[in-house]
């Protein structure tokens, strides 16, 4: 639906696979695509940065050389970080299960890692 309330025609839909504006990837909140959510265990983390190196979406948030969370607005839930983590402190959990728990007020703290000023991200 367009801004003036009219139905969009096919010519109004942006062509896929094109970057129309430089440096715009931050605007695309690809976290909506996610089926599985990486849940990071701060207590077990060794801050080795392997997850940060491997994350294809620059979604591991780092501050002063330490992991501080995961940018859920952009993390697509690929699970590479969990696979590579030597301390096994990232657990891939189904979004639907976590959301159901959160709706009941028992979210297991899984939203604690939302983007909140980490310096690394690279977008
Ligand atoms: S790979 Fe695992 S242990 Fe290393 S920084 Fe990432 S979460 Fe922490
Ligand atoms: S699941 Fe892990 S590696 Fe994949 S995009 Fe999210 S934070 Fe990055």
C-alpha cells in the first residue's frame, strides 16, 4: 500500500538484489527473517571473538574488546556463531518458543542482548 492509500502496482515495487543507496544495509532489519534466535550465555563467554569473526551479518556486539550482546535487529539466525563458539555458550532457540515464553512473561531473559550501543557491527 502506498503512502496515499492506493494499492501499489508492480512497477512501484523495488527491484530485488539492487543496492540503491550506499551504506544503507543498517536500514534493512533482517532480524525479521530469523527462525532461530542465538541466545548468548554471558557467564560462559570467554570473549575469544570467534563468533564476531564468523558472523556474516556483523551482529555480534562488542565493547572494549568484549562481547556485550547480539544485534537482533540484523541477526538472521544462521547459527554459525553457535556452531563455532568453543565455549558452547550460544544456544540456537526457536523464535516461536521464545516469543511464546515472553508473551507469558517467562522470556528466559532472551531479549537481553538487543542492540544497545555495542561498538562493533560494521554496518
Ligand atoms: S565464540 Fe563464544 S566464547 Fe568466544 S566470544 Fe563468542 S560467545 Fe564468547
Ligand atoms: S546467528 Fe550468530 S552468526 Fe548468524 S547472524 Fe546471528 S549472530 Fe551472526
